[in-house]
C-alpha cells in the first residue's frame, strides 16, 4: 500500500467539518448524488433544513476542501470531493493494524484488521 501524503492539518480540517450533524448529512447527500452533485435548493429540501442554514454548512464544507462548487447557468452545483474523501479515509486507515498497512478495500467490506 502506498504512503498517504495527506497533510495532518488538512485531515483535521476535514474531520472538524464533518463533526457537525447537518454538515455530515449534507456531505453524505453529496456523496450519494455522485459526480452530478446537487443544487442547494434540492439539498435543503432533501435534508429538511432552511436554505440559510444549509448555506452556512456548505460554506464550511467548501472551506475544508471536502466539497466543490460550480456555477452552472443560474444554479450552483455542489459536489463531494471524492479524491479528498478517499485520501482522508486512507490517511485514517493507513496504519490501523498495529502499524501494518491495510487495504482500505478490505476495511470498507467490513473486515477487521485480522483480515489485512
């Protein structure tokens, strides 16, 4: 397994952004939406939150780098930054088993460190 080069400060910023329930829910909705992303209006409706509250949380996710935003016509499209999400997961699990490198794919299938 290759060494993960994610900076600790980036990992901390990402984890801090996800350590709030509305932001975690918003990020998960964007992950489910995939590369096509979601508009803030659709997200607010799905998550049953006010647009102003969602705007605040999306700003924090943008600042963390876990989310990107693109203007498409009159709409904003928010997307999960899958590359950073995967780097964060790899960073967290890189040496999870007593210093032994594990395959993230094994952990994502619910296997314990014994399976690495």
